[in-house]
C-alpha cells in the first residue's frame, strides 16, 4: 500500500504570487485534510475534502482554496501569497469520517517560503 | 471550543531517563486523543491513540499514555529515553461530535535527549 505523497517538497514564492500544492492520498482513502504548520507551532486545520466535496473549513481566508479529484488526490491553492503564509503544509488522508477508528495518515509536507 | 495544552515547549532528559510529556485537553465530552511525533523535515507519525477502550494506551517505540478523565490529561511517557527519541511531539484531539474529521493540535514539545 502506498503512503501519502506530497509535491513539491520545497517551494519558494514571491509575495503576491499564487501557488498550488499537491497531495496523493493513501490507496483506498477518500478523505483528505490540509493543515498549515507555521514554524514552532502545531498544525492548524485549513479544510477537508470528502468524496470531492469540501467538508469543513478552518479559520483561513478564501484565498486558500482546494480541490479533490475523482481519484481522491487533492490540491491546495493559495492566491495573493503573504509572508505569513510561509509554513509547512501537511496533507492527511483517511477513510471516511468515522472517528478515531479511521486513522489519518500524514504526508511529509511541502515547505513553502514566501519572500 | 476544544483546545489542547502541552506544558513545556522544550524538555531535556538524559539517555536512559524517564520521558514525560504533558498534555491537557479542554472538552465537556472526552474526545479521541492522539500523540504524534515529528522528526526534522518530516511529516507526522502516529505514536498512539485513545479511543475509549483501555485508559492506558501502548504505542510504538516503547511509548505509552494514560487517559485521566478527572484531570483531562493524556500524558505521554517512556521509561527509558533513547537518543533516537529526540524529536517534536504533538498531542491532538479529535472531537467525537464533529462531522469533520479535524484534528486540533497542541503547540508541540521538543524533546532533547542528552548523552
């Protein structure tokens, strides 16, 4: 079984630009969640996709948007990048929404630096 | 709103000594509880989870945690620290009542193991 893979691993962007981060969920998983982890902080929930529909969103502005594809892979898009968007972005996949029995598996993350 | 508090952003122990990392949650209904470990430039790896079965939960790499409802705590312990345990540790909760499979993380505790 393949794990959660994210691309790219590192990215440098200029303030005001747009960025797309990608995540391939673990085989058989239909739920993908995205988290932002700023330096020295715990991960913060951005949003979640379940079967291609958004299923919950954290306290992030609309310039953070996402998409889930029929194969359950996902993209995170951030428009009008700000310096504070510099962080590690983590993708987590799970099967369904069935609580703790359905463990979430995290990818290695994408380190985004905005200059 | 539910929250997680990890006391001590940095903890140092000698190799072979007891590891104790503290986690308290705030919730009227005991949530699912997790401990994750993060090595430098890596994603999150699940150490153990509490899902309302036994209150003493054993995880990987010799770690265990005890759920104490009266203290709203879920502290992580390991009897004997190893150099390879040096990493950042995150406590997380998953609310039982939410329709979104959304983790709420603490701010993390960086464990340093001294030779």
